[in-house]
C-alpha cells in the first residue's frame, strides 16, 4: 500500500548493508547530496535503506533526510560496534536502551567532562545525558525477540560454538575508532556502557528533535582494545549479518 508507513534504515559501511540490500525488493534509488537512498520492500515492509558513511555528521544528515524527504515514521541503525562491557564477547549483540555521545562536553583542566550534546552547563543546562529509546518501542522489541537465537560464529571467524548473547544497554557514540585498552576501560567505567560506535548518538539526537522513534542495533565486531582493528577486519562481515537478521526480525513491530 502506498500509504503504509516508511521505515528508514541506516548503515555506516558496505559490510553492514550487504545482506539488507540483497533481500530488498528494490523500487527505486534516489541520490541526494552524495547519499544513495534505496526504496522498496523488505519482508513486506516499506523501507528506505541508506549508507551514511561513518561518523555522527553523516548519520545526522541521512537521518534528517529520511525523516524530512522520505517521511520515515521510524529510524533504525543496524551495524557493528566495539564492546566495552567485559562480560560481552565478539558476536554478541547490543540493542540500545540509551545512546550517549561520549565526546561531547566541557574541557576543563585538560580533561573532557561529558555533557549532553548541544548543551553546555552555563548556557542551556540540562540534567539529561544521552537519549533513551522509546519505552513502548523497546517493549515491543523485547517481546518480538523473546526466544530469538543467533547461530554461533563460524570456525573461519574464530567461533567456538558459543551462541551470541543479546543484551539491552547503553551504546556510546564518538568520532573516533577506539583502539586502546585504557580508553575502553575508562568508557565502560564512566558510562557503564556496553558498546561504543560512531553514529547512534547522532541518530538519537536528530530523531528526538524531529519526533521520530529510533532504534540502534549493534553486533560486536571487536572489543575496542589493542586488537580492535584486527578483530574488526576478521569479524565485521559475519557479525554485521547478525545485526541485519535482528533488524529483519523486528520489522513487523517498528
């Protein structure tokens, strides 16, 4: 139906898009400002799928276009991330209950004191830090994923037969790729976050301003430490497929 809701789907890199594009019943492609927007049907839902590129500015731009030009009624980011929580392993999946921009704030005495993006305490103070996923949407997501299981990582990707865990928590966003054990430990300690990536906080900020529900799904491709760049290269393709599978499972409740 032409008037059925349109879901905006965002990925950052080609590896996160490949499975979704393969399953998309393509209608047409629109190019705006260097971004390609593919409209069609995914599992009988009207969607528009976009590759934003990495980083918060790219994601904010694409999210705005999806809401304003394509009238998306929900915005979903599907992709990979670095793990922060030592209880999690490569292949586990985190769905955001809250998204925080960890690199926004005030620098005093050569140290960043995190604060809500778009605010400073002496100009437009706020008690908020980050953005919470809509409770009703999160309830539907939890119900839909009850009992859902992902296959273990393949032996080629270093799998040990363990099934990936699915958890709900805080996902950080910042315009850096984290390749540092000390930073990983600090981010987990300071924010009690489960994962870190480069886009979700911007998606959440734009969606909140425009009044559009949002969701962030992240499969862990690395553990944001000294081996992260090598783990990312080894695991990104397989774990991105897990994120896409979960997204497709959730389409009926978005």
